[in-house]
C-alpha cells in the first residue's frame, strides 16, 4: 500500500543545489546533438526524477522549437526557470553550455596547432561513428514521445520529405506544421479533444511541475526589466573590447556577425552551416575551404549544443588575426566572444517569452499548433540524422537536383566499411548491451585510433 501511495505522490521539489548537480550531469553527458540532448533531459527530468510532467515538458519543448538558437539549451533554461526562477534558468542554461565550450576550446587549440596530424583524424573517425548511433537512438526516443497520433505521424513524414527531398527552409516547414496543427485543433470534435486530453492525462505521472504547478504571472514592467538587463549583457563585450582594442578589427566583426546569427539561426547549427561557411571563407577569410565541416565534426563529438561550431569559427578567426596577442589567447578571446553573443540572446528569448507561453498552456489552438510543430521537428531530427549518417559512412557526398526535387546522395564508391563497422559497434553498445554514452564514445574513439594506426 505504501509503495502505491509513494508512486501516486509527486516527488519533493528539488533544492537549488540538487538541481545544479543534475544540470552539471546533463551538460557533461549531452552528446548526440539536439536529438540526443532532448532525449537525455527527458530521461533525467521526466522519467527518472519526475521534476516535470510529460505534457509540460513537451509544451516547453514546442515553444523552444519556435525560437532562434539551440533548442536543447533553451529547453534546459526553461525547465530551470520553472524550478527555481531566473537564477535557476541561468544556472541550467549556463551549465548546459560550459562543458562543451571548454572541450571545444581544447579541440580548437589542438586543431589549430595539429590539424594535419593523422592520430587526431583517426580519433575523430571513431567518435563520429559513435555519435551516429547516439543520434539514431535519440530519433527513436523523440519519435516515441512526439508521434502519438496518426496526424502527428503524417506531419513528421511530410516535414522529413520537405527537408530531405525538396530542401525547403526549416522555418517554412515549422510554420506550415504550426498552421496545420492550428487548423486541425479547430476541426477536431469535442469527443476527440476529450479523448486526447484523457490520453495525455494518463501519460502524465505526478511530478513537481505538472498541471497543478502555479503559473508565473508576467507584466509589462517585468518585460522591460528583462529586455534592459539582457540587451545590456548582449552588447557589453562590444564596448569592452572596443575600448581596449578599437572597433575596426576581427573581434568586432565576430561579435556583429554572430549576433546576427543568434537572431536567424532557426533550425540549429545545420540550418545555418552553409551560410556561415560561405561567409567565413569567402567574405571574412576566417577559414579555409572545408574547415567548416572539420569544425562541425569537432562540435559533434563534444557535449553541448552543436551551435558551438560557431565557437570554433570564432577561435580560428582570431587565431589567424591575433592583433599582437599570442595566437592561442587571441583564439580564446574570439571563441568566448562568439559564444557569448550566440547564447546570451537565448536567455533573453526564454525569460521574456516563457511566462506568456505558460499562461497560454491551456489554449487549445496554440497547444494544437505547438504539438504539430513537435511532430514536425521529429521529421527534422530524422533528416539531420540521415544527413550526418551520409557524411560518416561516405567520404564524399553530392546532391541530385531535378525540378523541385533536391536531395543529398552519397558517392557510393566512397563507402567506408570501417565507419560502418564502428557504427555497428556503437549500436551494439547502446541498444544491446545498454552501455552509456560516455562508454560508447570512449570505446569507439579508441577503436578508431587503432584502425588508423594500422
């Protein structure tokens, strides 16, 4: 009887210190891109600790999918804010980024100094194969959570087809899904809405943040304070660096360029990769051709958001134009500046918009639109997983275009059997042996290094 009562009761609200320890764990283990990171947070926060219910988690995720920037980091900020207010959101969002940022600094330094070394390439060869298996596992997890109706499955399939076969812009796909969900919510019968609500209620376990959790009431004065604080923090580095080094230099260019990216990066790192690569190579001459994909490979093998690839670009830009500084210290400054202007806006979007989205949580039309967006993002993540798989398993890829059809195709003669075997090894460790992400990465990295040594 006591056990049954214990299961029915929500857990105790975590302390700030307890939550911080969990955010550290999530930040350190958040490999596999947005799919893996969202799945990790779902397992830690919804399934194991029940700090947030399934429906509230999905509501927060759907809102974050609409924002520019890394949705997984914004989701962590959102949940941290729900648990412990502004300080909770700051700690959750910052700890989600810091481990990966420090790793990308180390990898960028090694790349700048030793990027032609065979041992480093062999190490990353194994890591990329492991990440592919991690992303596949994450796609399965996210799909099980988001695709709970025939309509959701159709939306996900159409989103995948629009991106993979027709190369349509990510914002257009998300907008179309939201409109479809809005219309479907109005067309749904009262009986259908009641059944859907009952099904969701059954899915929700008693949690710290559930339907009974009090909403945060926002106001115009609060919105003005949030805008003032975070806009000031956003532009502060420009003033400091400009006062010391002047404004006509690489650091100002980094700050302005990546501030613009922070506003338009819908769809995450993949969506903005081509544009950043073009600008960094052809306009600013920060990178050599092909180095953007090397940076993405580095970001794929670090914890944290894939948008940390922009930290790599900032590092290389300043490393090659140090303005009298030691090149490594210059790279550190460039990477820090790029990271700052990329992620500070994420806190602004959450702290400004989340209270209003929370008060509209029971709005049927908005909930329908956000649920459809969640389903569409499942198709988006599947497309990204397939894109990454093509680049891991094949040394070269191209694109087939005919009329509206435009899809990536591998160069079949460049198939890499070693990468395929390493991916199977990673899948065995994850799916069959139930090993953790860290174990899988370490084993595959060592295996890749051994393969490269012979």
